[in-house]
C-alpha cells in the first residue's frame, strides 16, 4: 500500500472512469432495448440518433480504458512523480467526461468539434503518462 498511496488521486480517477464506463454500458443497453436493437449489435451510424451517440461514447470509453490503465500502472511501477501522475490522471478523467457529454448531447459538429478537442486532451494525457514511464526506465 505504501507504494501506491502517493498515487491515490490518479488511481481514484481511473476507478471513477471505470464506474462511468460501466454506467454507460447500462445506459446503452437500456437505449438499445428501447429501440429494439439486439444486445451487442451496433446501431446505424447516425449522429442524430441518441442510441448511436450513447453507444459510440461507451465504445470510445472502452477503447481508451486499457490504454490509460497500462500507462498509470507503468508510471506507478517506475516511480514517476506522483504529483504529475495524479494531475494528468485527473485531467484525463475531466477530458473523458467532457468528451462523453459532448458526444451524448450532440454538442458541436461531427468533425473537429469540442468533442474532438476533449478526445485529444485525454489522448495527450495518456501519451504524456506513457512517455514519463518510458523516461523513468532509462
């Protein structure tokens, strides 16, 4: 516990992201059921469709979950500054929540909108964490 305690806020950010992703899963399931879409099926691509947007937000969160978890674990294992790791993980979480809200609420255009900037913000936090872990190994 002593090894990970300094990274508590980063770990909490990851775990809350996991909970948000699980809640998204339940919401997508309910939306698909309401639209008579088979579980596991992908709704037709249509940003005007709430079911599609909820499904896409959930899928995008799932696609990013393993990557951020690996980067966080590598940072902890290599002893990267806990202050930076915690900050970047909290920023990652904020960007991911903004991405989800923008996508689900259909805020902005389909291309290069606020959603894109939120996605890139989270992507950048992940990239920085991975690079910090690599540098710590050198």
